[in-house]
C-alpha cells in the first residue's frame, strides 16, 4: 500500500460521505418543507405526514428543486392558500438550514 493509495481512498470516502450528507439534508429539508406547507393548508396530523412524504418523493422527478417548488406552489394554490414562488424559495432556504442543524445534532 502506498501513501498515494491511502490518500485516494480517503478522498473517495470523504466524497461518498459528503454526497450522502447532502442527500440526507435535501430529504430532511423537503420533509420539513412539506410539513410547513401542510400547516399552511391546515391538514390533519396524518395528512401532514403523508403530504411531507409526497414532497420528498416529488424531488425525485427531476434534477434540482424546481419539481418540489412546482408541487408546493400548485398544492398551496389548489388549497386556496395565498402563496408565491418567492415565499416557497425563502421557506426552502430556511428549512435547509433547519435540516442541516438537525442532522448535525444527530451525528
């Protein structure tokens, strides 16, 4: 084993860890965002849980956050909640911070 091999493995392990953490932060952020939207739509606790899961699932439709924003905006408007894309993006940013803090607290 050379030091180069060890170093390469360390970089690969760090990359894998960072990617896993990023995935977990996004999933947690989307769950929190779903709970935020469900609260605004005045859903029951059971409906809130199901809705939060559906927001997490919506993120797998395409790369980026546009699929989640589109779902939330459509659902909020359909529920008669006055909302716009800027408000959802601001909530998304806030929930990303919350998600990162929660996950860092678990480690």
